[in-house]
């Protein structure tokens, strides 16, 4: 069952489970968008197709908070907030090695669609994030990341390119253990598309290693 964090006539805020694709892909596995459409259809006994607008994404192995739009108007207004950089998205990640106390990464990233990987490239699109170090234990750093742009695999590539790959990242960490990637969408903040009220939703750190190393911080 999906954790429904908030719901009204315009929005649906949920916790995306790890290893569930946001939308249908070639794997044929159940995807979050269709799971939530079924939830709405069953809950409100709606006939026919259910509208649910996807305005942002999370990588399949990454869990955390997401907002969906229940009307096309809400989808359009939320998408504009994202385009203008007005939607705040905070992630928690555990990297291998010690990172500095705080910093900002600005790169140009280009996605290789054929191989589904992203690289730093001069002909790519600008990608920016800022971060703060929360804790350092066993050569692992817990960082809080403010994602300014939403490029594919952005956080994973920007840290890996600086020799600080994410723990458990099978794609960009050559020394990754066979474990879940330590990346979590912990907070989202935006203006309600109708009332204009500032909406903020935050989840605690996941109860799994290596996040559990930092529970006492």
C-alpha cells in the first residue's frame, strides 16, 4: 500500500517506494502512476479513465516524497513552478568519503539515452545543486541536498564525478556494494496551484543502512 501523505481535489502527495518505477517502462512492473490512478478510481468509485498528472520524477531505485496533480490545471501550474525553479526539492544522500561542510556543484550534464547514463559534458544542460554535510561516520558522509535543477541522475553524477559516489549506486559507483542506493527525496515545498498557500512535506530518514548510522545526529 502506498503511503498517502496529503490529498485534496487538486493534489496527491505520496511516498514513492524504492524500486517502483514512477511510470510504465519496458520492465512491465507495476508503476506508481497507475497504482495511484487505481487508488483514486477505487476510492471515489470513478467511472472511466482517471486523470493524474506527473510533474516530476524519481529514479526507480530512489524513494521519497512526490506530488501528483489531480487536474490538468494543477499539473500546468505545478510544472510552471518547476520550470521557474520555485519548487523546492530536498534530498538526503550518503556518499563514500568525506565531503566538505557545504558546497555548490554546477556542471553541464548530457544523457546518453541508449545506455541510460548521464555524463558531464560541455554540450550538456546546466545542472546545479547545493549541499550541507550533516554527519560523517565510517568514511561515509550524510549530506542534505537542495536540488536546483532536475537533470537525469543529476545528484548521482555530480557527486560521483568528484570522487564522492553515493553508497550503493550500482550505476555510478565502481565500488558499490550490492545494496540499495542511499538517496532519498526527503522534502518537497511548493505553492498550492489553486489556493497559492505554501505547502511543505517532509519525511524522516529511511530505516535502513546506511541512513541508520546517522539516527543519533
